[in-house]
């Protein structure tokens, strides 16, 4: 009976995922956009990230504890960028994509414009929806997070991070668009580099921010569709022409 129950639950989850994907394709197929159905990654408790801990210690005037291996730490190594996991991995930017795909099983889509369909928006915070977007010869990390910035008032934060350096990130512009029930909401900005903390981007509010009521206006049966488009910046284009 236990085996049957587990198998039956897995089949129901698969049917639900296929149904969500079918609905998304039906809605967005006319626009010719690729659709990625993203299931939430839920954590019972956030583990403090290395960058957040270092920032807090600096603000309080307390230096982070020294470890022997820090004396020979390679400054070119970056920590794992998967937000909801307290992952000890670190490596060079060139292998971040393979780590995210192989270890954390994050999906990747290719194309100039895609649709990010986040399911189960009703789950309690903190919850993340994450995908990678391959476009214009680079890889981007889209993070949608449900988090209580104020106690009892969850909000949704969406941002795009370039898996590259800040200088490379300045060459691009990303657009996030919500469109439903004759309402349209757009956010356009320069992506941040993954060398910066996702937590810092969210705490600064330099991203698309939705309160619960606004998210419900654009959601459909607990799913939120976000159109994503990435272009090269005008400055980069003019420099190329010269």
C-alpha cells in the first residue's frame, strides 16, 4: 500500500505538471514563445549566505572568523548562486552553469523571448522559482522569490542575474512583463552579475516587486506567467558600430 500510494502521488504530480504546461502552451503559442513551467523550491528556513553573513559582520564592526584555508583562497572562485540551498560549492564562472544544472537540476531555455510560468504561488514564504536563460551567447539566471520583507506581508521579487562579470552585465537589458485580464506590467533594467548576492538585490529593491494582491491580479489558478526578453544595450550597440 505504501508503494502504491507513493507511485500514485508521483503520477498525480506528473499529470498536474503536464496540465500546467499544456495551459501555458495554449496561451502563449500564438506569440511563438518558449514556455518553461517552473515548480517551486521551498525551504523551511533560510540559511544565511556567505555574502550576507560577511555584510552583517562588517556593518557591526566584527571581522568574520579566519580559517586557515582563507589564506590561500583563490579570489576568482565564486560561491554557489542557487539561492535556497546552503551549498558549500565554489568554482570559476565558467563552471557555474554546469554546477547549477547537474547539482541543483535547474532547467535552461534558449531564445530571445521566453515565458517563465511559476506554479503554486500560494506556498508560504520563503519559496524560490529558478531557471537559466541562454541568450545572445550568455547565460542568465532568473530568480523569482516569495519572501516576507515585513512580517506577515509576503512579497514577490523577480530579478535577472548574468552568469558573468559586472562589466559584461552592463552590456545587456532585460525586460520582465506580466500580461493578463487587460492589465500589463513591465520592468526593464540592466541585469546584475551573479558575483553580487541575490539577497542584496532583493533587499535593495532593485528588481520587480509585487505584493500579494498585485500578484493575484496577474496569476491564473495559482500560476504566474512572466514574459522574459533580453537585448543588448544601446551603449553596447553604438560601441560595436564604431
